[in-house]
């Protein structure tokens, strides 16, 4: 295990990886703050060596009860308080301290006093008073916190009806970005990494998995044991427990899923994962985590996929969309190097994880599937980035790579396409600067080797880059006019450079030509029939539909012709294709295809396929239809999603309340004239998407639906 380099923080919220450095304000250790964590005031006062969780899972009561042991070493004198992040949903019963004896003296056991203070709406501050008489710098001690946690933002209890098999309940956790403080008290910052272990007791028939490198199971005691032997930040600790079975799909990979979807999952991934891992290792060096397993979760999983180390969590809804599944899994594999091995030290620089992982994902797909496919996927995503840009405006601060948090802002809300795609463009620019993509691969390998198991800031990456390519440093590459590194990091607006994607022309060209044909008031039916969508790849079709969606509202005659040409064909395609066509249907109030919207919403119960359609329905003239479908399906929706949809449906900008709207009569088959008057597209079409556990729906542009992979 590599020794951790502990970053320190200044009041200006810059992370200093060299403790003696100071920030621009001249302040150093102890004078800094991070606004998203209560533990910021003191986490650099301790080294967290390891922590252990011992939990009993009670599905009937939806509770986890047990204790956590933290092994800490004070690294500064005079430390009297330990501050950890926690959450109101986590109830602490007691806190004890053990200080190992020295020179033959016995261990010291003490009961500690503590206080929980409010911090933000996503967390609380746990202040533990330390016994000054026994806490000494560099002398390890243990804190044991006995607690019960229920249904906080990190913990998703699913009743049996919400699982794929509908026979047993299931629970999973989702820590990103700052949710795990409701799972266990912690330094909830990516700057702090430690090893961890866990003992989890469950009822019979339940299998537990964690983001850990080792596991063991005692059938007699129904106890699962886990150990993560490499240091990870708190947000990468993850657990899932339910009726899960597995099948091996490679020498170091297995798929886990509920029995009813296991065969399908294996058939979609078998043979591919090891190939992708091998390509990634050829590019970026050894995969350090040992295993790469994947667990498929029910549609209630609030995002598409999460890069939990050793065990990617992924939503089962993506199984039917092969190319999206491929991209999402490769993206999570890329996080094994970028994000998990080397982590952004603050959430303000999330692009260091997502921008680099997106670049790495595209290097892998270029090697495995060719440049044309990779360029097509990139065009599709950069289209979405520019769509978002148009909606947000050029001066929106969320388009900065280095975000600046204000107190109380949940870092999860800053997860957006800029983090991924503007970050990707900056990394592509660095790659282009060095002039040779293979040399840049070597740089990335060296970057991982130097910083693995630590957390970094952008300056670390850029300093290392200029050190690796001294000729660029000599030529002042960081200062090229209009492309200054500082400008990349701190300016609002679109990327300053986009990579050459002309190699994708063979695939994007037909899409462009078909879009042009449909761009007239009287499309040439004969010419259109020469394009056979059934032979297109999914990314070609979704790119085509996204561009049609951008042009909505369309003339009614064009909509009729589109429906005649494609509606039946698209019915047989995957959900990523279908939702886009149905959004076009809704945004154009095209009633003949409304039954297709209903059957889609009756089938799909994941956030990524329901929220965009309900928002479009409510943004137009089909709200009554939406309300009716919602009442038909709500029993099969997770309570968090149900709440989000209720907010969309019943808390409109007009201030309508749930009680008044639900009392309005609704027709089951709207017979209103198809009006072209629709709200302009507010949100990017879905591709994949992390969303905070229970985000507000307030009618403003919400980044929660900016669909990105975690
Ligand atoms: Zn990611």
C-alpha cells in the first residue's frame, strides 16, 4: 500500500499537497475550510489509518445497526476535538475511545462525550471531545461509535415490489458525492483516503456485496466479511444486499444480479469485460484493484452507474441498450485509474475524475472499436454539451471546470456535462499539445504511477504534465494566448478547444444528411427512404433524434411524416432510442403516438426514463395525461422518484399545489387540439444520469437531469 500524501487546505479553499506551502492569502494549516464538510476544520489534524464497520441489516425495520471503529493518529499537538461528518438520519448511541498502553501499561478505555450540531441540509457535524490527558501526537488511538442508521440519502431500501424479481427486498448505498455521511460518520471528503473492513449480518437468503477487494462468508452465522486493502475515500464505500446470484465472465470478473436478469446480463457482457480491462492496462498500466465485478441493480438505482472499486454498480434498465451499456461499463472501468486510484481532492475539481475518465474511456473504445465509433459517441455527447450551453448561457458559473462552492450548496448538484465533456476537451487539448497520442498515454501511465492512492488538485496534474514534457514548459505551453491553462480552469463558457472528430464522418455524415432532409417544410419522401435506420447504430439513431428534438416544435405535417416513417420501427428499438422519439412526440403534442408514451411509462420505472418525459408532458399541454399515467404507475416507483414526479406534476411555476391539481378532472385520452405551443426544451435529453437522492423540482434549469454517468 502506498503511503498517503495528505493534502491540506487553506481558507481560500485551495488544497495544498505540500504542508509547508501557503495559499494566496498566506494562510496555512488550521486556517482553512471546505464548505461542504463539517470535518474540514480538523481532518488534517489526524491520519485516518483504517476503519471497520460492523453492521446488522434489518429489512423489516429498514435499519442498519452496529458500530464503527476508526483508527486514528493525531498528527498535531493539542487536538481536543474530533469532528466528523454525519447526518440527521444517523442516530448515535455511544462513543468510546481506546488508547493502547505503552511500555507495559494497560490499554486505556474511556467513554467520550459528543455533540451533534446542524451543518447543512445534507449533513450534520459530530463533535467528539477527546481526552487531552491521553491523546498525544503520533500515538494511535481507536474511536468506537455505536449507531443506527435508517433511510438517509446514501441508503436505498427497496421493498420486494421494487426489485426485478419482486420476491425479496433489497438495499443498496450510493455515496457520491456527500451522501455516505448518512451511512457511517466520516471525513466525507475525497481528500481523505483509508483502508476499510466490514462485517455485515443479514437474514437468511440475502447476499451482501461491498466495494472491497476481499470477502468471506459464514453460512452458519449469516455473516459476510469484507476488506478493502487499498485506501479509498468515504464516497467509494458501497454496499448492496439482496437476492443476488453471480456468474463468472472472465478471470477476474463476475456479474452479480437478481436471478431473473442474470442470464441476460451475462449474455450482454460475457467475454467483453476482460478485453476492455486488457486494453485499458495496455494504455494506462496495471489495474490495481484486483477484481472488476459488476452488480446490476433494480430500476430504482438513482443514477446509471457508479464506479465503486472492485464492484461497479449499474442500473439494470441499461441492459437493453447495448451500445450505452458498453460505454457505461468502459467508463466505469476507466475510473479504476482516473477517479479511484487518483482522486480529485475536492468536489470543486470533479473534472479531474470525470474529464480524465471520459478521455480514458474514449482511448479504450478507440482501441477496441475504432476511431469512427469513438468520434460518433463524442459528437453525440458534445452536441449535448452545446445544448446545455445554449440553455444555461455563456456566463453560467457551472460551466467552469473549477467550480466555487458557496456554503450550503450540495456538491452533488454540481455534477454536470461540463465536468465530463469540457474536462474531456481540456485533456484532449493537453494530448494535442504533446503532439503524439502515444506519448500522452505514457504521460497518463506515469501520472497514475506517481499519484495512485492519493488525492490531487489540478495544479498537481498540470505541474506533472509540464515536468513530463519539458519542451512544453520551455515554450510556455500553459500560456498560449486564448488557451491559457488558467483560462481553461476558471473561465465560463464552451471548451476553448475541441478535438478533431472528422474520423467519425463515415457514421455522422448520414445522420447529418438525413437531418437536412427533414429540415424542410416538405421533406423529400423518396430521398428519405434511402436511409435505413434499422441498419444504423444506436448512437447514430439517438444523434439523429436529438437533433430533431432540438428543432421541435416541428410542423404538424412533418411530425405526421416522421411518425409514418419511423414510429413503428422505433417501437422495436431500445429504450435510449425510444425515449427520444417519445420526447419528440410530447414536445410536438402529437396525439396519435401518445399511446406509445403511455406504454413506455407503464414499462419503465427508472428515473432516467421517467423524469424527462414527465417534465416534457408537464411543460406542454399533456399534464392531465401525465397525472393519469402517474396514478397508474406510482405503486411501482421508488418513494424518492414518486416524490420527484409529484413535484413535477403538482408544483408548477404557476404555484399550483398537489391538492388542487389532483382534484381537477382529467381526460384519459386528451382530445385537445395539437398545439405547437410548447415550452422550449429545458433539459438535455437523457443519455445517462446521476441525480441526487431526492432533488427538488422547481421549474428552473436543474442540473439533476443533465444526464451523465457517475
Ligand atoms: Zn464517471
